[in-house]
């Protein structure tokens, strides 16, 4: 049996630099642009392709989470595409059977984690570059600029092996919130978003009743790297504890939630899922309650 190329869900710049020329490895920049809302309902987002063209890891390609790496027919932003659509999008950037993927971004790792989670959900080997482009540049490693000079290599598309247990839908979240189904709901938004003290991109402020607050960005250090395992375990344990009920993560659109999912996976938890529609879907229905405060 061939040993897996990736050592786990997280790699550092040294590991990646030593393997950047490995033909089995594809590096994807998952950056998207999502500025903080200025007022309730201000959902402004854009592709990060322009930023990728300005400065990126050598040989990397851009995976557009606002475009072909999302579902254009979904009623909310950033929805995960169907497994066949995701496999086709991956083939267009050179990811096929036998490949492994390292994702990175320029936004603190949450976009890279989102792509990693989507790939994990169809059983494609993937890892996140700890610290992203900032860590790569801080180590004095080279970057490139400009668009691709050659088309992506021709590959046989991956055969998706879906893992539906990695996703949770609105009905399951509602059942957990009402206490009708076991589970721990965790909101990965910043504390102000959880409490409803800051403007929201969506129609209503607040959090799903019964959920706990674990801001995804608080699981990173000041340089954007995942906290050391001891600190990470303490931070997560203070919110979730060591219970044996499944953990369902959500945020505004399933992005910060994926960052928290990466952290929990690093801690060895396997009973973790992401609510893809998150608050954008939940808040659209006035019949679904939202709570303010802590």
C-alpha cells in the first residue's frame, strides 16, 4: 500500500517547500473577499482571483469559492457544490485521481479550511497550509505573480466518495436547537456576531437558540497559525467540553465554521459537521428563532 502523501490536515511551510515540485501535489489558493458588513443585510463578496494573480505560491492555482467552487443554484452564498460538480471543478485546476491538495489563503486560513472541508467531504486527500501566504512569505520563500502561463494539466477527474455525515442541514439544526436530537451547536462567528451587537450580512441578528460561542479566529495565534495543541484543547474544551454528543458548527455562511472544524479535527474529534447554510439560510425564515446576547 502506498503511504499517504499528506501527514495530516495541517502542513507548515517547510513541509510544503520540500515537496512543491511533487507532481502528485496540487496547491490551491482559496482566497475570497468578504469585507465586514457596514449595515444589516450588507452582503458584499468577491472572488480572490485578482489577489492571487498579484502574489501567490509558485505553481499554485486559484479555486474560486465565489464561482465554480460553489453551487450557483443554491439560495445562499458559498454553498458546497454537488460532488460531481466539485470533481469537475477540481479537474479544471489540475486535481485528479491520485492527487493530494494543499490549500491556503490570505485571509487567516478560513477560506483554505472551507476548501479543505469540501474536499474532505468527497474523500479527496487535502491539507491546509498553516499561516497561509503570510507564513510562506515570512519564511522568505518565493512567490509568483500574474495569471497562469499554461493550462492546467489534463487529469482523470476524481471519483467522489461522499461523506454526508460532514454536513448538517437546517432541519437537523432546528431539531438539536429544540432538544429533540442530541448534539452541541457551536457558532464560529466573532463574539459580536454571536451576541448580535454588530451589523450582520443577513436579515436578522443573533445566534441559533441553544448554541455556544467559539469564534474561529480565536483558534489562531497573532500570526494566523493554528494555536499549539495544548492551548487549542484548552480553548475548545472551555466551550465544548469532552462530551460525547456530535458537534455541529455554523457561522454566517459555513466559512469560519470550517476553520473551527479544522481545529476540532486536529484535536482528534471525528463527530463534527458543518451547517452549510448557516445563519444566511436560518435567518431568512422569520419562523426560525434567533437569540441576542450571551
